[in-house]
């Protein structure tokens, strides 16, 4: 049934975020013909800041202004990339996730102007990325390549690549596809080659807990498998108390028969230490699976590894 007032969707003002909001508008229109929606764009401190994210308080820099618009009643619905939402602290009081949309591709993509694959890149090739997860894994698997810091939205990074600031880029496959730039992808890397970030490819819808009208309208957009996978992954990150400088990677996978598995890794920044855990849920619920895999990593020394990274970043 159509809502008498438009549902106001708050979104970061980047092309990627606006494309994500547009997907939600399209899916809502298909579910509720006649519904009206409008986008309320905000520019977050994370979008404005092009330095080291940890100096700005980490990934929460991308959600603070969005949360504020929701809590102030200036918007009814927020659309987030799950991978950008910190799991080491709760959502703002009074808000909740009400749906996780069907998951997109979780893999990373290589963009190289001459079409070379990752294994074909010559020594010294400069890879543009500021992801500690990617840097650690490349240090382990391709130590002859050089990572150069690069932030900004995907369009901006492609411009920097064209300007010669790097020789190649690593970007999220789903992100490039969302902004209609899948054409630049040279190679899609397997999850064995580059383990994805927690929450990769999942969009979450967030509402005020007391806004039952909006919750009733949008919750049907949710995908059960995406919910189970996101729940397991975020619980893993929560138990590990990972932060934006922690090279943590992992993904849950729902099989057709309903089985759920979770694979996760914690790396040292130089890629020399790699902790691995992989479990099947069996009778476990997703949150318990996430906890179990986190405990397996903690037994291998993940706490010391993560804490040592936290201490070293505060000195710089």
C-alpha cells in the first residue's frame, strides 16, 4: 500500500551511494506501486576527508551525518554498505537494521589500463588502494607489487589512475557495477586470491525503531540469505573488536540446502602472519557461528595481532 507521505531516503552524496538509494527506490516501487520516495543527500566527514581514515575515527566517519539525519527526523530510511558500518560499537540508540538486500558480488576487481591480470603485473607496479585488508593480502601473495595510498569514491580513483597516480587499482566489483563502470574491470579476483571485507556486497536499510509505518513498508525488501550472512559476519567482527586499521577479511555463504558457512582471516599488515578459520553452522544460528569463528581466530592469537596494530597506528 502506498504511503501518504513520501519515504525520505538519506544517502551520502557520492555517485555510488546515490545509485544504491536508487536501487532501493526501484525495489520499493516494484513492491508498492504508487509509493513516493525522495532522496535526502548528505556529505559526510568521511567523504570530505581524504587522509587516513583512522585519524577521523574510522569507518564511522561515513555514517555519522546519515545517522544524525535519521535521528532528527529529517529522513525516514538510510541505505548503507554493510562493509562501511563499524561492528565494534552498536548502532545509534533508537535505530535498527530492518532489511538486508539481496547480496551483490563480494569479489574485488583489478583495473589495469593495458588489460594485465594480477599475476601478469611486473615488479614495482603501483596498486592504488588504501585498504589495509588488500595491502596485507598483496604483501603476502604478490610482494613484488607496490601499494600506493588512494582514497575517494570509485569515479575519483579512476580519474587518479588515468592521471598516472597509480598503475592499477583494486576496487569492489559490486561498486563498479553499481555505478555502471563494470567495463573497466580487467580481472575479477577469486575469494581465495583476495578475501573480501566483512559485509561485502550487502546493502542494509536502517530506520528509527519507533517508525513502524516505514519499517512495515520496507522490511519486505529483505533477503533471508543476506540477513544470515551479514549477521554471522558482523558478529565475527564484533567479537574480534576489529577497527578500520585491522586487516580482517571474511565471508559467510548460504548454500541451496540452507547450510551456512563462514570463512575468516586476520592478517598482520605486512602479510607475514595469516590466521585462518572456517566453520559450518550446522545447528548454530548465524550469530553463534560468527562468535565461534571469532573464538577460533582468538585462540590463534588474533587479539594480540589486532591490538598491536591499534597501538602502532596511534603513534603515527
